[in-house]
C-alpha cells in the first residue's frame, strides 16, 4: 500500500449521544481474546471492503462515511479500564482521518482488499483510537471502493451485514431512521430484566452440560507438533455441499446441523468418546433487538451429543439438531462469570475442563445458493461423481491459537461447501486433518445412498482412533478456561 499515491482528508462527525457503559457480553468476549493475544497483535482485526455504487464523487462518499460514524455508536467507541472493569466510552463527536488512494488502472475491489489488509495489519490503540480505519480507492478519477480495517470489538460478521446494507441505502439517499439499539443499550439490557434472565438461563445450561461432558475430548498423549504448531487446511467440495443439502431436507434439519453432527461423529471415532462436547459459535441475533445491533454479539454455545453404540447417522443427526438449537439458545451470558464457573467445576472434577473442539458456521444464508443441479435430483451416483472436483489447500499456520485443538469452519464459497479445519498438530497431525476433512465428504456422500451405522464410520472414512490412556479423562490440550474463536470473516458475512 505504501507505493500507491495517497493523501488524507479529515471526516468530522457529531452523533446523537455519547456516554460510558460497561462492556456488553459480546464485547467482553472479544476483549478477553484480544487481551490473550497480547499487545501489538492484530490477529482479531478485520479487513473489509465495500463497493461504491453508482457514480458518486469523493465528497458524497466521505459524507456517507460520516453518517455511518454518526449512526453507529460502535464505530466511535474507545475501550478503557474503569472502577468495575473495562468500559465502553462512546464519543459523541470527533474526527476520523480517511486515506484517499489513487489506484490508476487497478481493479478497484482487488486494490481495496489489498489496502484493507494493510489497515487491519496494525493493532488498535483501544483507549485512544477509533476502532475503524478507512481509505477511499479512486480509479478513473472517482471513488470506486472503500477499504476498512475494523477492530473486532466494533463489529462481528452480523454487524458487517448491517453496515453493508446501511452503506448501500445511504449512498442511494434512501436510508431510514437511525438504529434504535446500540451497544450501550445492549449493556443495560444484559444487566436488568429479560436480558439478565436470559443470561441466567444460559449459565444454568452451561453448568448442566459441563457437569456431564468429558473433561477433555483429547485425553491422549500429544505427539511433537509442527512448527508452527497450528495449521488450517481447507477443502472445497461440491459433493459435500450437495449431499448436506439433500440430507438436510430428507432428515428435516438444517445443513448446519448435518455438518455439525458429522463433525462430532468423526471426532468421536478419532478420540474414542461416545459423548462429544463441542463449542458452537452463535451469532445471537434471533432476538429482534440484537438482530439490529451493530456491534459484536457472537459468543460460544456448548453442544453435548451422546452417540448410541447401535445408532445411525440419520437418527443421531435429528437428535443433534435439537441439541444444537439448544446450544444456540443459551449462548448469551456474562463471560467472566462463566470462566469462573468452569474453573470451579474443574477443581471439583479434578482438573481443567477443556472445550477445544469447535464448529463455526460462517455462512450468511445457511446454504450454498450456486451449487450445480444434480440429475436426477439427489441421485447418489451423480453426487459421488462430484467428489472428483474436490480440492484442498493450506490456508495458514500459527504458533499460538487460543484453545483450539480442532475447529471446523465453513467458508464463504457459494457454489461448493468450503470447509476448513484448524488443528493443533500435536493432537491432530496434518495427515489426520486431511483424513477428517475427506472423511466428512465420504460420510455424507455415502449417507445419501444409505443410512450409515455409527460403528461403520471408522472403516468407511479411514479414521484411525487415537491411542489414549485406559484410565480416561486426563485433559490433553489444557486450555480449560479459554475460548478459541478465529477472526470473523470479511466481507460482510455473519458468523
């Protein structure tokens, strides 16, 4: 980005209100993760880009940036310690320095993505800097795209969707009244009345699950991991997407539940646990108020599934679908209180409770709208033939990832199921990572043709069970009080 001609302009804003409030539970969850990474680490920052619709001049685009800042308090919030802990400080007025990048004959969105990565590549000064950075990309003498670097404390995937819709409306001059629910309102809601009651129900649900769950899914001796230790491998499979959608309709569940339960079954085969516990990343936006909140709302839900010895994948998925819905309903809670409860239960049970298996469905619409048609529809042989198109790639590797031993993550592809597995190679060697991803495809493609017995999954998918001590639950990864969320995807796709 430094080799591009650029200048800066100042956008001044004045919103309807400012103020100080405690962190929302969503903000507190992100703050804990951000603090765990340490100062100077931009891991949870989000690069994001938006197109400039129509033939707008620079002043018009900067005017929309100003209105976004004025309408959404989260974009003008600092985070500072107070007497009762971290607080959100909403500035009523202020200024944002916006870069103007001259792109020559570059592709606007491609260049904007490059600029956005640069904006998100440096840590934010949470106490003194707005949680958003911005640059307008000029091509052909007019603005064509806008690049953002956002702190995860300002937004999650669902919030990006809302901002994208607001951006489009503001550019068209048809925006309605400003949002009626802001993070300061959410903080109050969580501490009194229905919000506090909902948090109490979530707390009781978590306690009940953690009293029954294995102390660790990965209670077997670790090997020597790779350097860097954590690897993320991606698979793009048309066959998996088509199979998941066929099975979701057939079994009366969602495609997310099909993938979640299949993940749990494969982890059960690998680890030897018939009782599987995973965390699910919940958007927390089914409540009408929170649904319109521009700010982080996503938190972890806890999912517990008992796999019957003589069960089948179909019946297990129907049960798992109900369990997943229960987990998502109980994913709004005070995170520090939950951490304390986990530590207390760990002491009672003889060691930390490790919850380092995850499923994170980051798709916005819940399906893949551009999957190819299969003729005849749902034909097992035609779906199996699609496995020839499947591709794999290494997405990245890191030395430290907070508490993730195995995290299945859906990607943003619309014409195939993009599925990633982020793994600790000390517990899941790279060969096992590939086997689990391919096993997911093999299992669901076969399930289109026949109802697969659970005791046949290991042989069908080529999964070799890990060797673990016969005494049972000795926690392996040892991240009992952590939460292992990856950065939410960009552009505007909810988690």
